[in-house]
């Protein structure tokens, strides 16, 4: 099958491209920059998009930009309208419950896809292990590690990539079951595991922030519940990424 992966140069995109190729698919990477097997295109302007989609049977849409997701999704939907291709879209668990502009855009993208008439599959995923690690790594030189009170159910990216291969190889299914990690951990527990794995010893302080997003994290609204589909724990991820 010939597959176009938007965001194929990103965190989730790179392992997804590798997994699709390992399963024998022909993969084209949509990127704004040239590279091996890249179709150079820009979802913000539409430049290059028609050529990128030529002959493609499935599109895995992983491209994201902080404030322009809905515009880019609409651009993709318009370009895909007459292609007959299957669109697989990754969203985020809890987007419709959390008042946050980036999440509102994700909900709008889900709705635009569902209303488009294009054969599609939508999967919501919890935060990646690496995303939480990036937030903690940014504090590596800080005398304290700050976390917000709340829980997360982080997931290993290669497991999400394998799930996307399954969805690509299955008929369009609309919204499918959420994909979450194997554990519910407080962010304080994430910080403690990260410190232990990286040989860092600092006080961990909980910072109670105002606002709807912080409240949603406190209430665990970004989690999919147990049992999660992922198997690799945050601690195992940290040991692998040493
Ligand atoms: N981070 C998390 O914990 C998490 C959790 C659940 C779901 N998700 C979702 O998973 C998806 C992938 O996230 P990620 O963290 O892997 O993304 P990422 O690493 O930030 O990568 C973003 C990608 O978007 C592409 N892109 C941005 N603007 C573009 C444009 N105008 N035209 C074409 N491509 C453009 C970039 O490609 P080039 O720079 O090569 O052009 C890049 O490959 C997103 O939808 C995200 O919301 C993330």
C-alpha cells in the first residue's frame, strides 16, 4: 500500500514511518523540507499537496503546529476530497474535556474529518513518555523539580506506531478506542522515576496552578483509564532511553 505520512519527520512520525515500512508498505513523508522519500509540501499554504497525494491509498495525519492545526487539517481534507484515500488521524485523550486552545483545535479537526465524507479512522492517544520526559529534562539544572498535582497515563511511542499500522491495514473505522499507557502515575511519581533513572536528587515541589487545564490534569481527564493498551512503563522507557 502507498501511504503518505504528514508529520513523518516528527516524534511519532519517524517511528510510524519505520513501522509501516517494516510491514512492507511504500511510505512517502510529507515535510516542508526535502529529504529521502519526502514529498515536499506545506499544509499551511497547500503548496505541493496535490503532488504529495498522487497515487496514495492512505494518509496518516500526524502533522501538528501549535496554533494552526484546524487550518492544516481543513487544507488536507480539501486536497483529499476526490482521492478516495483513507485518512488516519491521531488526536489526544480528553481533548473535549479540557479548556485549552490547542485541544479545541484538535476537537475541531476531529469534527471536520467526521463531517468530510472522507473514509477515516480517528484514534485518541495519551501523552507520550517522551513528552513528560522533555518537561522534566527542561528542569535538569534547576535546584528543584516542579510538577503540577495530577495524574498522567503516558505511553511508549513505538507502541502507538504499531497501533497505527493496524489501523492503516484495517477498513476505515471512524473513532476507535483510545490508546493509553499501562499505568496511572502522579506527575510527582513521574518526576521521582526520572530523577532515579538520571541520577538526579532534588526536592520535588507540587505547584498548584489556576485555570481549567491544571484542574483537568488534577482530575485525571487526560487519561484513558486502566487497563491501557500500552505495555512499556515510564520506568522501562527511561531505562531504554538512557
Ligand atoms: N506529544 C504528545 O505527548 C502527544 C500525545 C498524543 C497525541 N499527540 C499528537 O500526535 C501528533 C504528532 O505529534 P508529535 O509530537 O510527533 O509532533 P512533532 O514532533 O511536533 O512534529 C510535528 C510535525 O508536523 C509537521 N508540520 C508542522 N507544520 C507543518 C506544515 N505547515 N506543513 C507540513 N508539515 C508540517 C512537521 O514537519 P516538517 O517540520 O518536517 O515540515 C513535523 O513533522 C500530533 O497531532 C499531536 O497532537 C501528541
